């Protein structure tokens, strides 16, 4: 039974399951085999969805760029409108660049080519800088902002650029999916295990229990999930999880009605530089 199913797997058919009898070692192997098959089937579905999203995200800006360039070259777009449409073309090129950078990030993380430079730095200051960078988006949604930190300076031992990427991504999601006038909070605290806990909270649409269990998986993207950019390809949170786990830590989410959504992760505490 298992041999037959394995041959189907080799041909790309992951829908096959084996019938399990009893509770002995062979039954345990059968259950493990079926769990593997389910994981492979889910991964294949997410991969197909990912490819469809990538194709759409590449085709749309390329069509826009091509159309406007052809319009300028043919004279269909008058000279006085050139500056405006060149601005649109520039924005689309940057959008493509960000998408390619995201894909390269995933490739480097999964292959182990991305090397992390661990240093001691002030994560409270880094978070404040990231918060300021979202000032316009926060004002547009009239969010009630809270920034809480146990101390004005909180040092961690981590890769600064990588953690900047994680916090930026979590803040971007929180602000994007916040309800207008809702609360948006960044909190930095010290745990009993002498680690630094970073959390990003918003009062936006709640993430279902089903989505919470899958939201950090690569390629996972669903309209029900407000934690993943619906115009993206479902890689931002996967990259964040991979970065945090490369630091030997965990990232989690808590989302429920009447509360809101909170993403949080821990890092090893660093040492504050001594004054000279």
C-alpha cells in the first residue's frame, strides 16, 4: 500500500492515503506516512497559489510600464503628461524591485547563504525609528499610537538589519489592517528568562484560528487573513519567522474578538555599552 502511494507521490499525486490498521509500529508508520502526504499536498497547493500570485504581481506592473512607454513613444500621451506617467512607471519599477528582493531574501534564507552579524544594539531606539517612518500612514488612519518600553534603552544581541526587517514588516501589517482610529501599540519588555519581548498590536480584523496555525508558512495567503498583505505573495511573515528562528527564538500571534491582534517575538538580551 505504502509502496504504491510512494510511486504516486513521485509522479506529483499527493492525494493518496494509506489505510491504517491496529496500533503497532507499522500503524505508526502509516499514520506518519499520511501526515507527510497531507503536508506535501498542502505545500503543493500553497506553491500553486504562490506561482499564480507571483505571475499576477509581475504581469500587472509590466503591463502598466509597457503600456505607458508605448503611449509616450507613439505620441498618444502628450508631452505635458510625460512627467506624470514617468512617475507612475518609476513607482511600478520600484514595486517590481521590492518583489524580486523578497524572493531573493527567501532564497538566501532557505539556502543558508544569508549570514547574520550579531551585535548588541538598542531595540527600543530601533523601534522608535521604525515607528516614525510610518508617521504619514498612521496619520492617514488616525491611529491611537502607544509605545511602551520597560526602559528608554533596551539592548538585545541580534542582527540589527534583520530585526529591523521583522519589526518593519509587523508594523506595516498592523497599520495596514488596523481599523481607522484604532489602537496601534509597540511594546518592549524584559521577560523572567532575561529575554527581550517585542510585540506589535492593532485593533484590526481578527485572524481566524485556522489561519493563525498557518500564517507563518511560506506561500500561505488567504483573503480571510488580515495578517498577510492581500496584494502580496504570502512571504513577509514567513521571512520574519525564519529570521527570528535563526536567532534561536520564536515568533507567535494572538488574535481574538474583543481584543485585537498581537504579533510578538523574543530575543536574547544584550549588554549596554559602558560609558568611557
